[in-house]
C-alpha cells in the first residue's frame, strides 16, 4: 500500500481527520447519539437474526414435546447452542475471506486500522450495498463451477422449505386471529410478502429491527402471563428421555438459520477487527436469546396445554372423565399439522373464559412474530437470488461483470440494454422462487409439522455438513493464505470445523431416516 498518505498532515486534510475519527470510533465529545450510531449496526444484526430465529419455531417446537417433556428440550437446546455458535464462528472465517477478496480483488488484504489511504473509505465502511456479500458470492469465491451448482441447489431447497414453513404457520396464525380459512390466506400472505421483499427490501429492514425489539418485550410479557395462569391450572408435565431426539432436530434448526443469514448481515458492519468481534458477539447473543426464549416459551405452553389425551388434568375432562377434544393437546396439534397457539388459545377460550384477553394477546403477538420472521428469512433468499443472477450474467459479460451499475450506464447503449435485462431476469428468478413456495404451501397445507421438523432441517443439516467444511478448507488453504482478515482463527482450532461438519452429516442421515418413518406412518 502506498505510504505517501502518511506524509500528509492531519491539519491540512479534512477528509483524513474525519476518516480517522470514524476508524477510531472515538468522537471528540461524548454524545448519546454518537454512541447509538456506533452501536446501531450491531443492534440491527442482533434483532434481524433474532427475528429470523424466532418465527415459526415458537409455533412448532412445543408440538415436539408431547412425549419428550421439558427436560430433554433443555438438554437439546444447550447442545444446539454450542454446536451452532461453533458453526457461526467457523463460517465467519469463510465469510471474511470471501468479503476480503470481493472488496480488494487481487490485493488479498484488508485495510488496516491505521491506514490513511483515501481508497480505504469504500472498503472499510459497512453501509454499502446489502447484496455485496451473499451466499452465492461466497460459494463463487471458493468452489468450482459444478460445486457451485450443487451448493445453490441446497441453498434453494433450504430457503424454499423455510419459507414454506413460515407461510403455513403465518396463514394459520392469521386465520386463528380473524377466523378465516387458512388455505385462503396463503395466496395473499405469499405474494404480499414477496412484493415487499423484492421492491422494498431496504425499507423493511429498518422496520423489522424496530418491530423485533417490541416483539421480544411482548413475548417475554406473554411468557410471564402464561406462567402465572399455568400455576393456577396445575397441568402435569411428563418427561421421557427416550424421546430426546424428537425436539433435537427442530432445536438445531431453530438456530440453524444463522449461517445463511451471516453473509447478508455482515454487509451492515465495518470490515475491521473490532467491528467483526462485535458482529460475532451480536450473533451469539441473538442465538442465546433465541435459545432462552424457546425454553421459557415451551415451559409456559406445557404449563397450560396437555401433552396427550392421557396426561390431561381433571380440569380438562368432561363429566365422564374423558378429554373433551384431543385436538387441543400438543400431540393432537402435531398429528393435524396445527400450530401450537391453536390448542393454547382454545384452552383459554373453552376452559378458562376469564383469560380470553390472554388468548387474543397471544394471537396478535404470534401474527406479528411470524410475519416479521417471514420477511426476515426472505432477505437472504432475495440477496442470494440477486447473486445467482449476477453469476449467470458473468457468463455473458466476461469483461464488464466487475463494473458497477453506474459504470455500465455510462457505457455504450448495448450495456444499458444488458442492465435492463439483468433487472428483468433478476425479477423472473424471484417470481419463480415464490411461485414454487406458493405451490408447495398451497398443496401441502397440512404439512407444517413435517416441513418444520424434518424436511427443512434435512436441507440445513446437509448444507452445513457438506459445504461448511469444504468452504472452510478452501478458505484456510495455502491458495488463500495471503488473504488477510480482521478476525483469524488459530491453526490448532481448525479441526473443530471437521467435528461440526461430521455432527451435521450424522444428523442429516438420522433426520432422513426419521422423515421416511414419519411419512410411511
């Protein structure tokens, strides 16, 4: 890097003063506004990830506890947190390498904190395009062409099945609130969300962050209310460690969305060591919060809703000692593909009408939660599709693919036409993706439990088990050893990536076998 910038006095360069102040993050006078502005990107990462992790999982996880109970859930959640936090760290190395190469091209080094080079501004700032780093770009950086195709197929399957589950849970939540048939809600839910993600992505990101903060506060309040009410119901909770694996698949999947969100989220922070450390801490904090809320929410639901027909307390029985409706149990909801809040709110309305207001509050909170999650998990799908579209066009524009849109507009008319066609093909990819999502949601409308507990986790486990270790191996290989990243990993820790990969591959096999068994029964 040219050292000539070091000879320029700071007093004679207004730009250098402002740039160094940004890098040092030490404003001349302390202000709450300046502190908030510095911390906001990390709060945004925290709340966006938390919104993605706290969607349909709240509506599917309690259904898996109909026989397992709360104790196996706590153990499986602790295991899932350790594994997913480790996966997030190893994948962060991959994302940093890809980002460094993407930002600096052939120079293979990131800009140091003490740099006075004006060119550093574009590389250091984290307020650029939210599509600069995406999953397709990460794969394109390290994988050969045939492997990129396989990677994209698995990513597509992961995104599609995740959105299908979000739609099935969201449509049921809306139908439960407004008393509509949820099959009729699906088309509106799919396409309104799709149009928002395609055309208003940058606007809804700001809204999601604020709504996620409010939603977390309300969910905590709702959990406290459910505990208070459950304490008066005295619903028995049975634990059976024989069913330990039943909640484990979806518990792992609850935090399994972290890896696919990280390439999108890293666009919000600066590319220096301090920022990347705070970024990782925000990721882990979101995972921990999601894990804690999952346990507390499931415990609160078990306090109120019977697990099975045989395990219900006397307050749920009719005069003959028979449970009035077995569908209002967790096992019944699981078998009919219903979300957890349906037996929860039905229990309030049928058996405890004095708590009807709690039923309405629960419905409203869940509607907000699943809507925010649907939009949030659609963000990496949208940016991945943009990356795929750019990758396809690179095959036709070997010379111009590195130019920005503004540079293309300044070139000859043929490039202007190409830019229009790029926008059009990008739109077509989005429409085809959401068309498939709509068809699966429409014709598998009772597959909520199957998709949430087995099909979507299978794609997540397969993607993390196969490609995480391949990408990590390529990123840390001798070929890319000159690529400097802000937060590196010691060599003696690298074997952990192989252990995490083996873990997910094992669970991919187990999940597939369990899925076949469930389908056949």
